[in-house]
């Protein structure tokens, strides 16, 4: 919001900006400003409703912005966008890079022709031969504050049924912006695995993942909005996910169109 749209002066006492007084905007809505914390606290009851409304509008502006690509990004070798099909890419524990199968195959051919030891296509480190060596590589990356490695460690604990440890690693990765970890956290809070069911946190983590370009998280948000009767918001989510290549979202839009819930005039 531009400066001219912010209400002039302290919203509580009305004092204007002068040399020795600086006003601070409300961090949630940017609609008003205050000269002191006391003024903000005193004005809270009058401003709360307007603030929540504007904060929700600002959140939606971020939430419904079409990402340039998916959370996977590009293969760091060929620089082609990574496919959503998990069978067509792999994550390497030595460097936490996600490499497309095409570049992996090209590396295999190079190693065979030159009679080289099998190594990572990106960093060229030898591929670990045991699970223990693999875990050692992951923990080395975790120590380096790598969110991908944290998520991989979380997945390992989850598969062993250690949901509390999975939660710990997913949370650390999510805080560093890992969209897959955010999506995994939403699943834990939805299914009460290691934590109590928390719908608010489910929505929060799905939204964070969706903002990061995660099409599955976006599709799940669409389902939730359909169930809540918010068809317009559901369509927006599915259109964004469909544009990212999510087949389930495309199918949902087709079914919604067939049932008369979506028209050709809806945003695409």
C-alpha cells in the first residue's frame, strides 16, 4: 500500500510526524500508524476488525499469485524445469541436489565410457554403498543447515514410525522454506501423527507450501475450499495448480465444469 493511502497521524492520539516523533505502521495491515506502543494498544479494539480484514486481503494477494514455477525449480545441470513425476528425478544425499533422470543417465554413460567410479552427477562425490554412509552424508548436510537434508532425515524417521523426530526435522526444514517439509507437516497435523490434530496449522503449512509453488499442497487447499463451499477460492487454487502441471487439479476443474460449478468466464 502506498504512503498516501496510510492514514495520516497517529490513529489513536492524532499526533503528526515531527522531528522528535516517528510513527510506526501497523505491521499486519499497513493501514494506520502509531506514535507509541501504548497508543496502538489503546486503539486496538477500534482497529481490530478493519485490521483483520485488510490482513486477510494482503494474505490472499500473496496466496493467489501464480508462481513462476514449481517448488522443485530447475535441474542444476541442464537447467530444465524438473518434472512433477517423482520417477523422473532424484535427490542426492551428498549435496542435496535434485537431478533429473536425463542428466543422471548422461552421467552413467560418461562413467561407463571412461570406466569411472559411480558418482554424483553434480558434485562428483562417490555414491555411498551402504545406508550408514548415506545417513552420514545426510547428517553432514543437516549440520550445514540444509533444509533438504533435514526433510530427508524427517522422512527416514517418519517411515520408522518415529513421528516426533519426523516433526522436529520437518519443522526445521519448513522454517527454512522447504515446501515439501511444509506439506509433510500439514499431513502430520491432519492425521495426528506425533501431534494433536490442528486444522489451523494444516491450512497454514499448506498455504506456505502452495505459495512456494507446491502443486499438491495447492490441490489440497482446493479440496478444502470445495468442502467448505468456497467454490471461487477452490477454482483459483486448482487453476494455479493446473498451470503448474498438476493432473489432479486439471481433473477437478473438468469435473467442476461438467457439474456446472465452473464456467468459461472463471479466471484461468
